[in-house]
């Protein structure tokens, strides 16, 4: 499954049209800082990623829809098979995808939000922890590839199924985000840079 998404993401990400569409939409100040090869602040990096994922990726996907559509459908079938297996694990644990999405929202708030939720709703936190443990199987996955493909590429390649892709983008992101944050929680080593990037992708999923 991962290889299928990687291939699509790499095609769109590295395409000259994506690079040009991104460049044209960046603020003049950011273009100047990039030309000067300055070290960019996090706000600049976020602007760059936001424009790539919300404007440049959809444009390239639309332009190359005929070339990508078969690969997109194959990758989506693979994701749905995987999501079904996750759903089975969740069901056996007395959970569902809604639990995963709710848990991700809490965990994305960071350590203080998690501690507060644990104190206020300990029984619900136990459920969220079980969901996070199931998600840990994919803690090694890149935070961008699958969610961004599902949200910013697939609907523009195959618009008739856009609603399905957007729904599954939210599920995929919630599962991957939960896995990454559970890993931080378990080790007690919080990567606030990664947490900020995860929240950037969360906002993309909500568009």
C-alpha cells in the first residue's frame, strides 16, 4: 500500500508544474528569502507547505488526471483494505473509527491537553489509549504522504469519488497522527516541531 501512495506523491510533488504553481503563489517576501537561501522561520515553511498542498498539488493532479486515475484507484483500494483491517481491530477492542478521530483531536493538543483530558475523563482516556495502541502499527509512516494524497490529489484526479477520498483522508490522518503522538507520549519526549506540523496537516484535512 505505502509504495503505491509514495509513487503518486512523488510524481505530483516533484513535477515541474507543482514547483512553478507553488513559486507563483508564494508571497514576495518568502520568494526573496528563498532566493537568498536564508534559513526560513517555521511560519515560512508552513506557508510553503500550505500552498503546495492546497493549490499546487490539486492543480497538477487535475492536469494529469488521465495518467494518474488507475494508480489512484489502485492505491485507494489498498487503503480501504488496510482500513477495514484496522476497523476489525478497533471493533474487537470495543472501539470504532470515531474513537480514533476523537482521540487524535485530544492528542493533537499536546501534553498539557492530554493530561487535562486524562484527569477529567479517565475512562474515556483509557479508550483513547487503546485506539492509540492500535494506531502504533503505522507509527513509522510519513505524516504527509497518505493523508495529503487522499485530500489534495485523489479528489482532483477522480472527482466523482471525491467525498470518499476526503472521508478517508481524515481517517488516515487521525490514525497516523495518533500513532506519532502516542510514541511521544509513551517516551515522554515531545517533538513540538513535529506536533506543529501535524496540526498543519490537520487544518488541511478540515478544508
